[in-house]
C-alpha cells in the first residue's frame, strides 16, 4: 500500500495549550488504532535547528517563515485522496496551521533493502 508523509505545520509564534496537545495525542492514537499510522515524529523547536550550507552552519531555521514543520507522520493509504482525508483530520487544520501531504516514492529503514519508486 502506498505511504504518504504528512508534514504538520505550526505558526512560529503559536503557544499550544494542554488541550490542543491532547487533541494531537488523541488524533495520533486514532490513526494508530486504525492501522494507518506507521511512524510519527515530533520535532524540536526551530530555534534549536542547525542549517548546513556550503558556506557554513546557521543557527535556527534557514528560511524566514511564519510557519515551521512541527512534526511528520507517515501513513499508509490506498491513494492520495485517502491520504488527504486522513490529513484533513489533523488538529493543526483547526488551529490556524495546516499540513502538507507527499507520497513517499523511495524509502530506507535500517535493516531493509533500499527501495525507489
């Protein structure tokens, strides 16, 4: 079954209260229960990021943006429409941010063979 990456965006100035974080936890639990979620990663703050370029290392995010990627979920879905339906349920959609969905066309997991689309 095809896999899709769901990039979860957050406003750089947003403050997330316990209720909103609980919504994200419940959404993840629902996706796990359904069998759709195969992996999920919450990312650290963008201010702690290091961007590497040919001319050196920059602190913080490389680009100036009002949105940052706060997390990444990997889901299995029959097709792009099914992946978009899962993504629309993400709490970020209700809290002023959004998500981006991309099909995974190549993958490597330690211990597995490299695959390419």
